[in-house]
C-alpha cells in the first residue's frame, strides 16, 4: 500500500461542477448554464487570434506588457499594478497561495463563487461561510465573522449565482471595518454589466487592503481562452507576481484579449443587449409565477416554491433542449440560474418555463 498522501485539506475539496453543455439524446441544445456571452467575441478579437496562429512556435510574452497597457488605458489604471492570469480563477488561487495557509481563515458568503472555498482549502486554509441577507452580501455579518485568523475576504459584486450587488458605500464600509491584517478581494467577473461601475477600482486606489479581479470570459466572450486579471496595491501585486508562472497565458489569448478590450463599441453592444433581454426575461418569468431578485449580471436566479419544483422544471427544460444551471451546491436548492441568451433563447426559455408552470401548480 502506498504511503504517498496529499497535503491536508486537499481530499476534503468537493470538485467544482461547471455548467452542463449537453443533454443526452437532444441535438443542438441551447446552453444557458455557464453565463457565456451569446454574441461571442468581437471580430477584432477573432482576427487577432487568427493572426497569432502564425507564431505558435514562439513562447508568449512573460510580462504581458501589451495587454496590461491596454487594460490600463481602457480603465484608467496603472499597468504596473495589473497582473494577468489564466482566468480570474488563477488570480484567486494566487491570493490564497500567497496570503492563506494552515491556521488561517478565508471568508466568503453563503452563496459565493465556489472557487473561493476550493482555493482556500487547496492551500490548507479554513473557508468560513458567512450568511447573506435575502441573497445579498451582508457587510455586518462579514465584519462580525472576522477573527485574528482571518486573512482574506472574498465577495463577488455583482454576485454569482444571485446576480445581486451592494453599493460602493457599503463596499467602502466593509473595507474600512476590516482588521488591518485582512485583505478584501472584490471579484468583478460581472462588473462590466453594470453601467458606470468601476468594479472597485477607486477603492483599490484609495486603500492598501483591497484587490479587485476581472475576467474576459463574460462580457468579452473569451471564456474558451481563459484570461483574467487583478488590480491592487503595489505591495500585493509584487507578492502575486512572485508566484505567477512566467508563461501562464498563451500568445493567442494575450492577442485576443488586447483586441477585445480595445473594441469598446462591441462591448457596449453586448452590454446593451444583455440589459434589454435580462429585463425582458425577468418580467416574463414573473408573469409565469417565477420571481427573481433584480439581477445586475448576465443571468437571472429564478426562484421556485421548492427544490422538487426547481428540479422538475429543469428536467422539463432539458426535454425542450434548454440547459440551465441547478445551484443547490450554492445553498440555493429551490433555484435555477438562467444565462441571458439572445432574443430567440430568452423567448424560448420563457415559453418553456411558462409551459411547466401551467401544469406544476
């Protein structure tokens, strides 16, 4: 028998479950389970990706300078304090690797993104789940949960899978109230969907205890290339740079991301399309007796009367060739998360939910 064993905590991790992509026996199913941009990446990003194919025998840039410069220009940030990763998930992993270990605690909210817990446990730290207030981040509950062992606090704003968010005043109150040994991480994977919201950038500039993360996987339609980035105080980004691998992003990903973030017209078109159909779908579901909180992301969290009803609706949707996301693993067993698709997808899913509800109650 082998005596080879992993580090403590690794085998306690529940594997992350991504959104389903196929339904057995159903061809051409519509995938609304992973919060992907139904319009895809911009033509500029696709052209940059194609051109990069001619240089695949060369190692990519190790400092990501061109992409960091582009991000800095578009968002008005200091490129020297931007760190790029293999999706924002990798930035989250870097933060836990650098700042949390055995004996430390990492706070996340009860309906928070699953990778906070996984990354904490992968580094031997203890994840601490804090309640939300009716599916909204509760600043007072987070502050009350802090202990001398707390090292990181993760909140997604807007949050996944609830779609809710707290205002900048509440975020500032949280940052001000944290003990001085705690780092606040603002996950802005869906920040681009909120008109006029900087994802916490101003807060990062004003304080030494706040980091924000962002992604190209949602609004920019580059989920298949895995590109994310983080922005924070110089002392934090210097630490993260020391644990980042030198070639963690491919040359094709870097080129596509740079073109994508500079194509602000396409980003605005995608944002407007999402806003329009998110509102339409929420109203359509409500008319069928399925409520949802006001979402500020690119999905809706549809609430049903029970877990059994939510699962039955999911089965009905599958039979209709529609794939949505069950979120019992996020402590929301009576809910289904539905990505905002294009017009045809939104109309189809609303019709199918209406069919189900007409016979369910």
